[in-house]
C-alpha cells in the first residue's frame, strides 16, 4: 500500500509538468510572431518534455502491476497520453509555423543589405496558402487585403511570380477577367488593375454587405451554433462596411432591431427581459455580448444533454445485460424463494392454498406479505411493476385479486369538442406535427390537442397511410345520448415537433374518424393581429381541415408551455407549446355557419361484452311465466287429455254439437 501511494505522488509530479508545459504553449500561441530566440527556446523545451514520457511510462507500468484492479489506472494512462500527444503536436505545429515565417522573412528581404536582397530575388518561394476568390463581392475585401499584404507589396517577389500567384488564387468568373492576358512579367500590373476595376466598386460592395446583414437566416430553434453564426455574420459585414467608410458606429439601434427579428422565440424573450433591466438603450456591443453568453450557455447545456444521453444509453445496455443474466440464473436462485402461505419453495401466485382463498382473503394475505399486488412477487410495488395489468380490467392488480366491482367501475374516456353559438366560434388547439411511417419516411399530421380526453386517437385512413403495425384492444367509444361504437385496434405513434427538438410516443386507439373538420367553418383572420415573431403550430388554423390524431390529457400538459399572449377582448389567445404557438379561444363570426358539436366516451368493457355474449348463447334453466302464459297453461291442463291412442284431445265444441243437432 505504501508503494502505491508513493507511485501516485510521483505520478502527480509528472502531471504538474504536463500542466506547466500546457501553460507555456498558451503564452506562445498568444504571440503574433515568434522570434528566432523564442523558436530555439520552444525547441529545447519540447525536447525536455518528450523525455518526460519515458519516465512516466515506467512509473505507470509499475503502478498498474501493483494494484489488484488496474482498470482505473488504464483510464489514468489514457488521459495522460491524450493530453501529452496533444501538447507535443501543438508544440511541433508552432515550431513549423515559426520556421516558415522566419524563412519567408529572409526570402522577402526583411534583413538589410543590398547584396542579401539581390541574393534572394531569384529564389522561388515555398508554397503559400492564399485565400481563393471566385468573384463574390462578399469575399473581395478579405481577398484584396490579404493578397496585397503577402504578395502585391512584397518587393522580394518579381512580377512574373506575382502573376503566377494571382492566377492560382482566382477561380470561376474572377479568373476569366485576366484569362486573356499573356503570362508575362509586364502583364501583372495590368491584371491587378483589371481585377480591382471590376470588383473595387464601392457602391456594389456596400450594397452587398448591407444585403448580407438583412439576409441572415431566421433562427427557428435556439442553438449555440445558430447564435454564433448570427454574431459572426454581423461582425464580419460591419467590419467590411467600416473599411468602406460607412458610419457603422452610429448604426447600433438599427442593427439590433434587425438581428432581434432574426432570433428564435426563446432567445427573443430572454433579450427583451434583459433589455428591460437596462437603464439606458443597449448598444451593439451589449447585444453581441448577450448573444455570445447565451451561446456559451446553450453549448454547455448541449454537451450536458449529450453526455446524459450517452450515460442513459450505457445504463440501458448494462440493464439489459444484467436482466438477461438474472433470467438465466433463475432456476438456481429460486431455491431461496419461500411462499408466505405454505412456506414451500415457490412464489405466492403458484401456491394452491393461496388460490383456494377468497378474493378478500387473498388481498389481505398479499398485503401482509409485502409483495407486489400486480405480479405477487416480493421486492417492489405495483406502481413500479413492469408486468401487464389484470386480464379482466385495466387496473394494476393481479388477476387472482380481481373482483366484479373492479369491472363495473369502467374507465371512461371523454373527448370534448368544439362548441359554437350563433355569433362566435371557439377555436380548438390544433397543430401540425411530424410522424414517421413503418419505412422511416416522414409524414405531416394535423393533431387536435384536448385536455378533456384521457385517451389518444388516430383515424383509420392515416394509420393505413403509415402502414404501422396495430394490436388488439377491446374498447367502446360512446358519444352524446349514449351512442357508441366499438374500437378493436390500437397502435403506437412517434410524434415530433416541426419547430422544436421535441418528440413523444403515443398509444392511440384506431377509429374510423377522429372528428369532423376543425374549425367547422372558414375563419376570417382580418381582425386577428398576430405578432410577427411567433411561429404558429398550425399556420392554417383558420381553414377547415380533417384531424388525423387526437392527443389527450396524458401528453397535453407536457406539451403546453407557461407563456400566453392575449390578442384582445373577444379575440383568441396564443398558448406557447413545444409544437409552436397554439391559437385557441373565441372568434366572432357572422351567423351564417352551421354548428357542430361532438363528444365521445371510451369504456373498457371487455368483460361485460363477454358476459352478454354467453348470456345470448345459453338457455336459462329457470323461466318465470307471465300472467297470460300461466292462464294458457291452466286451461291446457284442465281441458286437454290423451286418449287410448296417445293423442291429445280437447273439449267437444258446443257450436259443433248444435250444428249437428240442427242437421238431424
């Protein structure tokens, strides 16, 4: 143990040297240009640093051999080596760049002396990576300034080489401008003048960069990448406009207004709250800092979510492995199971004595034995049980504990619907979502969000369109005046938002038609003033359209957000949601439209249906006679008899006898 502690202390000193070298490289990287003395220093430091790894490798190997479980030490080695090789690569890159700059300075005649300059005029320069220019005004200023600094103003390069570098840098429409010039030394100045006369158009350059600011793409979903893009694009074009002599220092309010309209809803709201906290109008620097800080925050959260997702995925894999192992070993572990009723080697639900008890006695015994009331096994509760529910009802209890009272208390699922009066329409919460079919192809569905429903529904036509597998369910959909229809199919859908990073799985009942067209009539939107910076969940909410999916209260409150915007008196309200902004509420309309109302109730009554089936198919052994039936039975018994031949005989008719007498 003492040796292990000693090894760890020595390893800590190696890590400290690693940190010191990293700090030194950070300082070197901050320098714009390294001198020859600095180059020698970094080379010497790198040589000393590279010898560090051999000592670390010997120490780490001894430490790994000394511990019982070296897995943690392997991780330590991997982290050390990763940082070590990264620092070595950085140092060598800095050395290479420094040598390149020093050689180029020497070749360009930076050192004084006529003879020295003359000595290098015929030396061909090493390959220089120049920015390419294809004829876009947006890239011209950057290309022009870079080329002038490195090539055009460099007296150490003759004109024939300058023309060579110029031709190598141009492509597309820009290369066609000088394509007709002969490759001669005296044509370089002509080529450069042609290029500048074509693209050094101040008016076009200003228009191009202003247009680039206005054309920044709107952000529909907040992300660090999109926020950084809007900042970088704005800064780049403003710097170009400043170079062109435009008074951009006085444009703060205008630029802020343009950029705010490009932001997503969440960032826009955060900016408005931050701006209201300021005592003075914000400057462009304040706005840029806010967006940059927001991007830093989102980047941190995105990394955390990514790490969490990987961890959960790994835990799921580990869980599945451990679950397989426990199933494999179940025969040997079952020896330790003891029945709480007969003390034999089996679970409670396998006990014959327990099965012979009444339902109430079974329930009391299960509760006193601290077992799950759903699977009758110890170790967890019914709420956390992963097995299915009762076979006779949807309750979370074992079939052995089922009573008739449970099946009588049916689960009612009520679906509310739109209500119309003669002068107004109540808009329902509709949205467009993405749904993936069985082959992975995306489809757009129109959904109705209803917090009054405790189930989800999908139309048969849309389910057939998706070609997804269905499963059997036994349910009955009931409506107003107790009108009902049976539902025998269910399916699982995956819904995703078209506006945000949101996805949810729904277990849906498949029915012939979810609802009539919503809304029931065309809505006049001229009097509805919607904010320009919101994204509606259903952009065509005003047009009557069919409903593909109904989303109930199970998911409803997980979709709805906290914010809402009232559009005024007798006007609808905007509700924030993960599908976009929902528009719902009253809209006043003319009286010339039809009113449609509908309501549904779903009842899980499989047991009731089976009972009715067997009652219809069976003959009762006891039948209570009516009064008329009893009277007929009495007359039959009193007046009917069997003769010697076994035939049934009734009383002689008086009318018949009278007829016979008169005949005689």
